[in-house]
C-alpha cells in the first residue's frame, strides 16, 4: 500500500483553475450543422428523409 501523501508532506492538494474569458479561443461562426453519432447501431438503415429539411439532399449553398 502506498501512502496518500509523501512522508513529511501534508495530505492537501491545491488546484488552480483559470476560468477567465481569454482561456479559450473564440468559436467560429462558420461551425454550423448537426452532430450525429451512431451509438449502439442506432443508425442502422440510414437516415430518414423526413428528418432532413431538404429530402432530396440537394440544394444550393447560401
């Protein structure tokens, strides 16, 4: 068994977290869409066209 803290050191830990607004880069406004992950074979059979705005999967880019 190993001790929780090294000998001669108190058993306390200090964690410092920076939550300032500058910690992360800004999110691009070009990131749009939907996230789809196949969990437990939920996507077997493909996507239903009724769940898509343009059922033909065709359209113009705007």
